[in-house]
C-alpha cells in the first residue's frame, strides 16, 4: 500500500450519491478515492474478492506484517459507506488484540478521510452513522477463549439489516464454535451477507486450517507472502530481511514458513501432503512440450454411497486436468459418460475402481472396446512396502503432486491433505486411513483424490496416434486446463 499524491475525496452529499454508485462494487476504487491510497497487488485481489457477490466467504492466509489489518479496515469502511444501514461485527482473538490492532487500524483510516468523518462517528467500541446510530454501525465484540458455544453465538448476535458482515481477525486460534456461529449470518434469505476472516498459518488445525483444507470449496482464500521470489509479495515485508531469514534458517524452517512465507508449518507426521504443497501445484504451470509423447490416463472412482460422487480424472505426465463429477447415476449411464470422455480424450489406459459396484462399469467399458483395467483398492500392491493397492497409489500420487500441475479444484485441497497414514498395524507396512475412519473424523469421502490416485495404478506405455500432434492449442498447460476443448 502507498499513499498517492492527492487529497482524499470529500465531495458534497449530492456528489456522494453518484460516487457511492461507482464504489458499490469497486472497493479498490473506493480506497483510491476516499483514502488517496494505492493498494498492493495482493490487497487489490483481496478487495475484489470481498466485493464478489457470488463468493460471500473470504479468508486471508497471511505471513506476519503484510498489511492484512489494513485490508480488513478498508473493507469495513467500504461496506459501511456503500450499504444503507449496514450492520457489521469485528472480532479478534482477544479484546486487547482487537483494540491494539484491527480497531486501531480502523481508527487510523477513519482519521484519514474527511468524508467518513463527516458522515460517521467513531468510538472505542463502535463505528456508526451520525444520522442513524442505532441501525447503521460496526461494533467491536469479544469473547472469552473458554466461552461455551452458546456464549460464542451470543457474541455474534444482533445483526438485523439487509446488509450484514462479520470480520474475524487472528482466526487461527479461535475456538471452532466461533466460526460455526458466524455462519449464522447466511441463514436469512434476501440478505447480503459477508464473512471475512484473516490469520497467520501457525498450525495444522484450527479454523484457518479447516478453511484452507476441508472447507476450501466454500471460501476464496487469498494467500499473502513475504517470499522474495513471489511477484505479488507484500512490499511491507523488508525483502533483505526475508532473504536473510531464509538464508539463515532455510525455507522449510517452521518459523520462516509461517512468518515470512505465509505457509502452514511442516506437514503433520502422519499426513502425505500439506495444504501449501497442494496449493503450489494448483498455481504451477508446465511447459506444453513436456506432454508430447506421454500417455493419457483416466482414473475412474465409482460411487458406493448416496452422498459420494463418481469422478473421472485425466492425467498426462505432470499435468492433471479438471475432473468430471457425477452423482446418482446408474452403472450403465455412468459407463456411457466415461465412454463419452474416452472417445474425446483417447486415453492410453483407463483405470476403474472395481470394488463393490465398480465391476459393472469395468464390464460395460470392456464390452464397448475401451482399454479399461479394473483396480481393487484393497488388493495386493506392486511393492511390499504398502498394505494395499490404494495406499501404494496414494503414495505415488503424493510424491507426484510436489512437482505437478493440478486444476484449481478447491475440494481437492481438503481431500489430498485430509487422509492420514501409519505403520501401526499388524503387517508393519504403510497403511492409508480408510474412508470409514475419515467419516468418523467428519471428513467426506475423497472421491476426487481417489480418482486421481487411480491414474497411478500401473505404468502405462504411450501409443502413438495421428491426432497427438498439436493436441494443445493453448500457449501453456495452465491455459489448456482452463479450456478443456483444446485437449482433443
């Protein structure tokens, strides 16, 4: 963030009406006008996400000191200034933390805007409309760390407006019930509701970790870093300080990961992948020439339960393409859908989970003449290191993800990072957590990840085809992932 060489906007009430129409969907323009400030690149991304009506939940996953409190303060000011009779709640992990950080930051920006000072008033606990103090406000709230769930919910009560928002700062260490209580703002039909949270990735549990893994599909996650090699790094992190810390301690040091890079600390000892490894794969591009001559492989996970999904995943070399997901299909219809995909992509191999009802899909695909191979997740692995075939495939997939390019499928983050393994079994071999055990922990079946893992069921040889040349029209793999028809 930088202050621009011009005075903050301070138009008349009549001019404000026209300006608010311009700002209502443009918080970046609001910041530039009202505060004469220029957001950093990541701050602009965050503000745009917060204004998107289709994504009511935004999380800032941040290194230390990048200016996240500034963005939260800007959001509060923008929402208050552009929504009639807006109701907002602002919280932090403690009342002292809120007072000394977010509320102090809000006071600073309020003090920089003659327009906001004319229209709103500001105190130690409330930011409110001068004309409508009882119906148009942002309130500072706090709760005890050991508060019961009902007490946490009461802290977040009292929002009665067509435009409501809750801002939770330092969310990593919140009790889980606070986030659940905050979700209550989405229960009223016809309201505009926003839930904005921010925190440092200090540990592999807690609300921020849950948002970035299990619940990723529900959230827009803005990743904020001080990494000297990242073009969107926060300039508020001194680049030489960051380089010195990385040089002295290394990128895999837990303190460096959390405070400089904005990454969760190293993967817990019984997980195959960390959230940041999966996120990195979703931002990694692969030169298209790397795919020439490499086999296309389809993995098909067949649903067994009503809540599970059948998934078709295609992989070619270090690239996985956007999966296709199906629900509530009978076996013949599912086989027809897989055949449609196979006709389009012309894979060199199709691996189908044949356990349970999946055998019916295998049989039908063979009847249709496709190169299908049935895989039994509980069957014998190719290597004696693993307890079963599924564990072996997941191990190979996890190693592949660390240098691969994944599609930006938010659900995949939670699925790839949620499954655990251990050696504590009678065989002494590497064992993967079962789907039943995952359900006991409240995690959904990893259907997408299982389908991707199936593409590692066995080595596949490439079969040359006339249409393999020029198969990628896009300039890069990332472009092609976003535009599936270019794949053949």
